């Protein structure tokens, strides 16, 4: 393996071919951290508008720490994985209280912040502070596994060999450029499907390319998407709609939604709706009208939402987790994407 060839060519390619992304125009560790968290499990194209809005609303760690958790979750709405936003909120409080509002530049200090694992820590240290830190994401794994012709699945079991390789080829300076070059190469050229090998600046050192096995390294994933059917009760009373807040842990933690739940096998959807409302908020409802179904895709499942407008036969209890809200009040509350789609449907009806 020609390590000097690899390092020189990949960094030269990056300087001419890298995408113009907003978080690449800063060395501010806070902004780089936010971009890295947003980019986890989300495409670059989807992240850009969220990142720009976030930085405008929260230009530094202090502004996040001052905001309420509900406000932060509302700002995060649409990105999914809301635990990431909760960790950002918690981490900024630590930064303000323990590090005088400045993002630390020491590995051990960064690892004390909620939600910052090895990848995010390495990314901030290398990109913001130009520390010689290897970072491994899905793109880096794929590039190195193909370079070294490492067979198997692209998971953490490969990381020891990958780190050994990275420590040999990483430059002493400009490591921030090197790490971003690797990630960018994996995103644009060394793609999981249909890699553009003829455009790759390091194909001459790629053993998988040399032996014609690029398409089977890494071993393709077999992803099973589970289908679930959910009954949703849009309970309306005197121009307001009933919402409930989900628990602080678990799926869609701390988000607001309409009552409802899973339709069991061989269960009639309307009966599932009445059962779920009775179990969740302890009231009986009368179904008035069925709305169009909404389909929402999540990481590990597809949800088909069966929606009915209902009226309560008795009124449910109201507290800080259960509220009657007007449609105009809903932009203040963080909600799952499926609930947002239902609200848009209600607005169009009205």
C-alpha cells in the first residue's frame, strides 16, 4: 500500500471536489459539533436547512442552554432521533457550567459531555482543533475496507484494522482536511452502491478494485422493514384538539401526539381505536369521520396511520401531559413527523 500516494491524492482531490457545505466554513467547535450530530442517520441535503436555522436561532452553546427542552425539541422537529437534541441540550449546560461556555479541546473532557461518543469526539477534535484523531463513520469504514480488501460486514468489528491503517496514513498537520477527505470520498465516489471507481483518486491503491470485488465489500446489509398499523384518534371538542405528551424515555420521547396505538392482528381498526383511547386516557369516544391514511417511514419500520375524527363522550383529565390545543397553538409543541402530517391534513380541511 502506497500510503504517501493515498494521503496526497485524497487530500488533493478534496480541495478541488468537496461540496460547499455551511459547516465547512467554520472552525467553531460548537457549530461543527451540531453539524456532526445532525448528520448522524440523516442525509446532507436534509440537514442543511435545519443546520442553518439552528445556528441562526442558537449561535452558541449558551443560547441552547438557556432554552427550554420543549423549545429545543420543537427546533429539532423533523430530524428524528430526538434523544440527540436532548443530549445537545444537556451537553450545553455542562459546557456552560464546567467549561465557562467554551467547547473543550481535550478528549477526556469532551467524553464527559452527554451524547458525545468516540466518533463525534474525534470529529470535533480533528476538524475544529486539527488534532491527529482517527474518525470512523460508515463512509470511512467502506473506503478503508475496500482499500485493504477487508471482507465482512461494515461494523465495529473491523475498526481495529481500520484505525491501524488510518494511523499510518494520517498526516501530522491538516488532519482536519484528511478526515473530511475520507468521509467525502465515501459519500461521493466510494459509494455503497454503484461506486464511481473510474473517478476515484486512490483506485490504484485499492485492493478491492484491483481484484474486482468492490461490489461485495463491505458485505451488503439485509435490512428488514417492519410494517405496523396504528389507529389515531383526533379528538375534537369546542374547536380544540386533544394531545398527550409521550414519556421521557423510549420512542418519540417528550413529543406531543394524538392518542392512539397499534392495531393488533385480526383486530378491527375502529375497535382498536376505541380500545387504545380507553387504555391511554380512560374515556369513551364516538367516531364521527374517517380521514385519509398517512404513511410514515422510520428507520426500522413503516407506520400506516389510520385516522378518525372523534368526539369525547366524557372529557379526559387535563394536566401538564394532556392538553386541549387550538391548531394555531401547535407550532409551539414538538411532534413526530406523522403527527405533523395529520395536522397539515386538518388545516387543509378547515
